[in-house]
């Protein structure tokens, strides 16, 4: 087992890979680390925690070794920090790489601002080089962003957040207390929505059939093979990955709708329901578009999928949300009536081997042809 002791603290700090026999201790650490966070409810039950971390780090269909890529920092023998690597297969132009999403960097409050995060990430990168060709990060705060940049990560850009109001009355009530202004804002939002609904109807969807999908079969292999050739860089979306990501998730219930022309699968959208936990919109019901995948040139497929989502959730959600890094899809969402919002989340990438470094640097400059969505990383977990 690879370990590294930090000399400046007289060997009281040790970095190592988590072993399965450390599971109970690890679960105790997670409960302590997340107890005051917005998603603390996910880290209260031991069985729930166990299911979640094993799903993320042990059950990915193409993982080479059935050991979790969780790296911890111990102080006087106790776990005080972690960072994790979730395996994924990543298409970087003509190369299919074994990649790792770096996520869940967490340090107990009393040990923060001591420089441990930098050394823990550095240790992990050294350990995963033998199995992965590149590392990806989705979503960072300012402190972790600076750490990753210091370690050589390249920034792709900000993750775009888009919302589309559905229940305009409830949304207007959150922003305006004056009755007249409230009704005026609600009316404007309804007009906005109606204008885009009419535009989408006029554009038409052709002979596109939308249906809810329960299984992931070879059709998804064919769709991936076809569409991925037109997208420069994205994560693998074959049937095995789709089943693991959307069907086998321990807690979230995802709905998948497909778009077909004739007998041919042309695209799909993945949606889950949730509730806004923070901000002025706290408590509103939200339908989250976790993934949206179709040929970027076939806009009518995307329009048919979005039209169906709006129809299904019109009486079940107050607004739709879609977060992604995809310049082509960004313009499509704007034309479909989605409103862009400020977001502090970012996507970053780092080559773990010199022979891939030039490929990564070159692809980062071709940002218009990337496609990464909320469901690709841990942001949707």
C-alpha cells in the first residue's frame, strides 16, 4: 500500500489510499465532514453512505481494479481529509482515454488552511497515473480552483446554468411582494414562455416520436457511435454506462425519454425532480435536465425532447434547469427560451502523462466542440 508521510509535521500526517477494511472509520469521517453542509441529509445514514460511495467508486462498468480510488489524509491515525477519483471513459478527439473525475475534496474544519489539500491532491495524482491518462474536475470553489490550477490543471471554462420558468406565478412571488408588480412580472414571464412555445411549434418536430425508456440496449451504442463522431470531446455514453449512471443510482430516480424517427434512435434527455435548497427560490420544485444528447445539427430532435419535458413537468415543477459545458447546446437552449444564469462552477482537465499533454492542451483551445453535462460529473449526485 502506497503511503506518504509529511515531514514538516514529524510524521503525524500520512497520505494513503483507503482500504475496504477502513469502511466504518471512513463512514464516520463522512458524517463529520458533511454535517454542516447543504447536502448533509445525504450523510446521516450509514447504509445510505455505503451504497453511494460503493456505487460511485466500485461499480463503474469499465473500472480496471475493484478497489476504490479514495485517497485520505490521516493525522495521528485519524482520517481528517479525502479526495476521490471516479472512473470514466473520455473521448478526446480521436482518443478514448481512461479518465478520472476528481471529486469530494473534503477537509475537516479544524484542519483547513494548513496546505493539506495541495499535498493530498498531489499524492493522489501520483498514485492514479498507472491507471488513468487524464483527470477531470467539475465544479470548484475559489480555494480548490486555485489548488488545481497550481497543480497544472487547464480550465475549459464555466459551466453554464440555464433555467426556464414553468410556474410563473410562484416564481414572481419570490421576487416581488407588491401585488401589482408581482402580477406584471408573472404576466411578462408567461408572455416570454408563450412566445417560445409558439416558435417551437412553428419550427415543428417532423416525424419525431418521444417515449419513456426503461431499458438501455444496443440502440444506445449506435447513437453514441454516430453522434460522438460529431463532438470533439465528451464522456462515453454506451448502454453499460447509461445503465450504471441512470438506472442503478442508489437514490435519485431518473426518467429517460428518447426521440426516434422511424425505428432509429436519434437522441435522449434525462430528467430528475428536486427542490431548490438555497437562494431566494428555496422551496420551489425543479426538474433538472441531467443529460441531453443528440446530433447538434438535428435541432428538431432537441426541440421535440424539450417540448416533451415541458409537457410532462408543467404541473409538477416550478422551473426547469439545465447545466452544461457545450457551446453548441448553449445557443440551442437560449433559442428554446432558457435564461442564462451566473454560475461559479468550472470544468478543468489535466493530462497525467506527457504523451497526452499536447493533445489535451490542443483540445482545450477547441472549446466550441466539447459536450459535458451536469450528469457527467458528480455535480448531479
